C-alpha cells in the first residue's frame, strides 16, 4: 500500500515508499522559487489559452482553469497562499492548489508540458523583468551623472594614470567617463535581453510533445518575440542567466571603480568630496568619523555578483543533455545578483545626486605633481623640436623645479631658457592649467567644447532610449 504522503506528490504514482524527510528538505526549492509565482501563473495562463485554441482543452474547461489560476494569484499576492515543502517547488504548489479549488480539471493544466520547459519559461520571464529594471536604474544614474557634469564643466582636478598626477581634466569629463561606461552596460543589458526573451514552452521534458502545441503563440502571449528552436537546448541551457549575470558583473565593476575613487576623495588628504550624511555612517568610538560605508559595501558586494557568475558557469560546465536537477541551483545566485545590482544602482544615483564636490581642493592639488609638463613639451614641439627631444628637456626641467620645491609655472623665464632658448614669454599662458583644459577639444577630450559635445550626445541617447 502506498504511503499517503507519497500519494499526494503529483509525480508519486510510480513510487511505493515515502521520500526520506531529509531528502525532501534537501531537494525542495519552494523556499526560494516561490518568487517565481507570478511568472509561473503567467506562463500557465498562456499555456491553457493555447491548449484551448489548439482544441486540446475544451474552451469552458480552459476558462475554469484560468479563473482558478487568477484565484491562486490573488492568494499569493495577499499572502494567504500556504506554501508546502512536501510539494517541492512553486510549480507543484500552484498546480495542487488549483486542483483543490476547481477539482479534476486542474489536473489537465500540465497537458503538453513538463516542469523542465515550465521552469525555463518562468525563469526567463523573471530574468527579463530584472534586466528591464536594471535598464531603468542605469538610465537614472546616467541622468544624475550628466546633471552633475553640467554643473562642473569649469571644475578642474588632477587626472591620473597609475594613480599618479598626469594631466589636468575637468570634473565633468571625469564624471562623463563613468556615464559612458554605464551606457555600454545598458547596451549589454539590452542585448542580453534579446536572448533571454525566447520562450521554451512546448519543448516539454526534452523531446517535444505529441500534442499540437503552438510555441510561437505562447511566446507572443507572454510578450516574448521568439520561441525555441531545439527542445533539448530549450530545457537544458542556462546561458541566458549567465549572460545576464555577466552584464551585472560589469555594472558592478564600474560602480566599484567609482566607489574606490569616492572613498579616496572623501579622505581629507584629498578632500575632493564631502559625503552626504544620509549616505555615510559614524564610528562607535571615534566621534569625528564620517565613513563612506555605502561606497565601501558597494565595492565589497561586487564580489557577490562575481561569485554568482562563477557559480552559474560551474553549474552548467559538466551537464550532459538534457535537463538535470543541478539546474535547480541556478535561481538563488541570480536572485542575489539581481538584488545587489538593482540596489547598488539606485543607491549610487541617490548618493551622487547629493554628493558635495570641493573644487578648491581639487584645484589646489593640481599644482602638485607638474601636471602641465605635457603642455610644456607640446609647446616645444610647436617651436620645431622633435617630441622625444622635447620630452627629455621637460624631464630635466621637472627635476630642476622639484629640487627647488617649485611648480613649472613658478620658474622664471631665465631658468626655463637655461634648458632651451626656444622657450619665450609666450610659454606662461601655455602653463596655465585652465588653458591646458581649453586646448583639448578633440573628440572625447576634456576641453569645454569636447565635453559639451559629449553632454549633447548623452542627452540625445537618453531621449532615444526612453
């Protein structure tokens, strides 16, 4: 005689012995995949509509099932739905409740499909929605950076390579650099969405189905432009979620780089920014502290998203065709990565909107590090000297000035001419930091005209992408 608990399992007809309690807990996924309830019901409604159109279900019966699914959805949304671990997952819980509500007709919901193509559709719907949210957040952050760049087109700061003073740049140029990274992130997210939004429903377990299903119609019904091409591929690959998390990893990499700079800039040794108080914390022992905890945690949480990517790549690397239960482990890494990316983008937008920049601190540091040395070299080139010779001469001038604790613009004409008689009085305007900025208006440069062109392009991009 069958164990009563085993008989209640929707797949339990072949089994006589109850599942071990520890196995039941170990294999259950309902404690996390109940997040897919909305998507599961959306896919089931589309499936039932299709079965009715194809004559597999009678129209009246299909309508009864759809009404029952709506009732289940209401219970889920209100919190009244009771999730049962012994039913393993979101799919079995919903189907069992549907059958309780409408009777034997509920058992026909699964006609022509498997949990394999069902979960693949649910997850694709969930990932697609998450990526759409990322796109909205990316654009919001880009708008904030664009607005702050507009405010600071005339603010100068040291541009660095190797974290060493290099050349003067405008703060607008610096902020726009991150904006352009995020534009590419949005493009990657949009491109990934094209491959996420492919419906696998109709692939069944792996070999397709004998029922006259219409996968293209189901795809259209759930808002996807395409259906699968190969049933084995449709149920067994998770490249779509890997690609999504890869895009999320790059988003976090860019945010983490920005956080690193903000953390340094907030240190009084730089003093370039004053952290908004509602995006900072204090110390339990040092009353003076104002810690950049949001930026630090965002930098740290980047590792969580990288970890999700590695987990997913490792998950699929050795799976034979077709579906394997290992794929149950694809949900939690994405859920965590999604929450991290989404919240990080929102927090960065809020923090940057309130960030206080300190232009005088930025300008003061310009005078340390000989950031106008390249201007002097280019000046000598303009006088007819080969660049390599100009480079060597300016290097000697820098060593001379450094030994005396002077900036290049503080050297006298006589001191400069002791290195090259090509240097004349017209050199001093060239050594002015603002002039160095103004001269760099080539495409993508830090000059005011080049920065303005970038701003205009970003405005146009945002208008076209909305």
